[in-house]
């Protein structure tokens, strides 16, 4: 039962990430999944570190709000 619940949670998280705007999703995945630093991502995408941080915050808030909607 725990495995089923964990898989459902992973599917929901994947759907939440897929629902992000493209640039926000790209930044989030590069930092949180691929493990790149904010500076590396900023240089790679030609944006400021501040913008990288804003995208990450936006993604985390989106996922948190989506999770709260479950309850």
C-alpha cells in the first residue's frame, strides 16, 4: 500500500512540474534534479542568478499549493 501511495505522489509531483512554464520547469530541473548550481544555470541559460532563484521559488510554491489542494 505504501508503494502505491508513493507512486501516486511521484506521478502528482511529475504532473505539477510538467505544468510549470517552460523556462521555470527547465531551471527547476537543472538545479533540483540535475544538481547544477544557480550560477551554472544562470550562465547556461543567459539569465541572472536572481532570476534562477525566482524560478525555483515559483516552482516550489506551485508544487506546495498543488499539494495543499489535496486536503
